[in-house]
């Protein structure tokens, strides 16, 4: 009943909007599970991760 009402109200827009929401939620779960926060914390800002603690080259 709720799904039928939503389809009647929003029509064909409902399918891509639902896929977008599910995709964003799925990506967020994967991001959290892979620990991207820790990986990005090791980035010194130039896009190269320095694992050995060395300084990036001067620009």
C-alpha cells in the first residue's frame, strides 16, 4: 500500500531516486568498513601517502 502510494505520487522519478539513496548508503558502509579515515589521515596533502615519514619534495 505504501509503495503503491509512493509510485502514484512520484511516478517514474521514484526508481532513480531510490537507486541513488541505496547507492550512497552502500558506499558509506563500504567506506566505513575499509577504514578510509585512517588512510586519508596519512595523506600529507599532495595526494601521495608517505608511510616512511619522509618529507614531500619542495615545490
